[in-house]
C-alpha cells in the first residue's frame, strides 16, 4: 500500500530554534497537506493561494504545513501570512520557509530574542550546472568545488547556504541587499549527516556585533541549510 502520510523531520539547531522538513511530495508519498485546496490550513493562509497555479499552491500549502509544525513545537500558533514576498510569522517569532519544487518544504523558526533573523533553504543535489560556480562562488570557494571529489554536492551546499543567508539578511534593515559573493562558505566536517558551516559575510554588511551561524544536513538527494543571525553574544 502506498504511504500517503508525509514524513516529517524536526531538529533543534540551537536552543528554542526549530527546523522542520516535510517530504510531502517526495517519491512514494502523497500531498497530504500540500494539496491544491490547502485543506487544514488557516483560512487567512488559504486566501493567499487564490489565483495560483496548482503546483504553486501545493508548494505554498506544504510550506505553511511545515511552519505550522515548527510553531506547534515552539508552543505557538499561526497563521503565517505574507509581507511582500516574505512569510510574516506571528509576533515574537522569526521564521523562514523554503520549497523545492513539489518535493519538499521546510521551515526554520525561533522565539529567541537574541536571534535577529533566520533563513532556511532546501536544494536537490545535481540541479546546478558546473557553470553556476562562476556566478555563485568566490575564487576560494571555486577552488574547493574543483578540488573536491563531491564537487556537485559542495556547490549545492554553497548555493543553499547563500540562499538561506540572503533570506535572513534581507529581513534586517541593511543598506543594500546581499549578493552571492557577499558570503564565503566553508563546510566544517561533522558526525552523521549534518555538519556546521563557517560563514564569513562581507565586511560592514551586517550590523555591528551580528554573528552568523549555519548548519547543513543531507536528507536523501537534498541538502538542507539553516542560518541564524545572532545579535551580540547570546546563548548558542
């Protein structure tokens, strides 16, 4: 019998921070929450899907399902609405959502007051062409990608980390929007399927005292990155 219940993976990258990954459209699974009519969603969230294509509505609903999971684990409730192109979380919650075209949806959310912003991204390994490295990577990053045996995965990790960083950074009042070369990414070996990321932003891009923390995990054919922008020297 085909399993129609989407698997959910929830982890805590740090205290009072929840990352949720829903494989709601992955092979072998149905769209239990990510269906076009958004069954189970808050009415205000369903209203945001009006006029969207079936695929876009499925992705949107799956993302809001991941957000609902994260909020529940934080002891909070939705809805998660929209402001411009960004999700707008309930007061006191910083959050980010990412989709990977009909396959997966993820949310990162926190109630920590020392965390200024968060970003999350999910990408399928192998989607990026080698030529993308020239656009995405700094010269040191390109050297790492060229030298590594798993260059395709490493390029995906770098791209995903920069996407997650962009989502977090643009939630702040910066003097300009970041570009790919404003962040240098170096994976740090770790146990199991997860590892840390050494993330170095361009000088004077972020507010004084803001630190960047990142993690990446492998989930089947995907890389899943999370980024925290932390103000001052708060708890880790």
